[in-house]
């Protein structure tokens, strides 16, 4: 494609972090196919000509941009470059569309992004709204094909979105009964099951603080003290791990060690039964 052809296209800048390039590239492919080549999606990581100075190339493409798609996950919104690129387009009074996935909800967006019209990848109807907004910026002769399957687009993109991990600690005899009930119940979360005896191995080097976003602990005896649970709380406190903790039991009463859990510096939730556990995991 020559430079004259590119100039006539609608420029869409896809801002993303390197670790999520596969997702951004898939979105680029969808846009190129569904808009019949009338849009030019630029990936902030791969769209520059060989040998072109990187920063100058980014600025050049930001100046040409008609729409910015901001790929927003819990990790990516911490990246300074996403904020820089969003600000550069916002100051030009051009559309900035945050796209949320990987467990990041619209309500979780930073304040400056929350004022923009954002979408969730798991909502096909919002992907359709995005397509319609892009179509409005194209010549009148262009009509979006009625055959576009927005649910399929959502599935394909979500398959490449990052997943967050939760450490689920339970009695080894109960893990097999919990696994089918909980696995896959929340698409952006992956439950990693381990039994009580493996706690020390899982948490020995402190890597768990970055590997997991929450910890779920099944308290086997809600009406009596559990030394392993008290030990877990002690480890979290000593490691200064601010991971949210969900204390879970099959009973209907708070476990007797719940006061110990409340002394932990992270957010603590007590859940009874599977239904409240799922709600706690999803919050």
C-alpha cells in the first residue's frame, strides 16, 4: 500500500502494551477486514517503517490519527505511554475510545479515561456501537456489512485477552468438587487450585504477590480454630502482600478465625457457600 492510499484512509491508532500485542493485532485485522480497507489501523508497537526513528514516528502517527482505540487492562492502564497517547489525541479534540478487558471494568478506568465513551470487549453490542461510530467517519457510500458477527468478534478478541489468576486454597479432598463448579465461571479469571499442604511452596519466594490478584481460602472448620489459616494470615502480613483475601466455608457462620483475617492489611471478605463465593471473586 503506497503513502497516497494510506493518506486517504481513516487513521485508527491502537494504543497497547507490548505484552498484549496479539490482542491488538487481532483487533487490527478485524477492522481491516470489516471496513474493506477504508481504515488504516496503526499499532503503536509495530506500525513504523523499518529504520524510522521511533518517537518521531509515534508523534507523526498521532498527528494523523482520526480515532484512538485505547487497549485497557489492569496492567496496561499503569503504562505511562497509554496516558501520553490518549492525552495527545484528546488535546486535538479527536475521539478516544477506551476498550476494557482482562477483568478491568468501565467503573475501574482512571478518572481521565472514565469521561470518554468506553466499551467492554465482552459486550458484542458495544463493539457494534464502536463499528457504527467508525463508519460515520467514512464516505457515505460505505455501509457496514449486515453479515458481521459481533459475538464472534468478541469471542475471538477475548480469547487473546490476558487473564488474572486467583490462588484457591482448599482441602485436597474437596478441590475436585469445587473445580467443575468454579472453573470458567468468570471468563477473565483463572482459578489455580492448591491444597493446604502446598501453601509454603506456593508462597515461599514471594512471587505470589505479583502472580495472583486474589486469594481464596476454604476454612474447613468454621466453628473451630484453624492453625493453617492463622499461619496464612501471618505470612500475608509479614510479606506485606496486599492481595484481597476471601475466606470461604461451607457453613452458614463466620469462621472463628475471621477476626484474625480482619487484622490482615488487605481487603478481607467472608463468603458462605458457592453463590457468595462467586460474587466475592467477581467483585
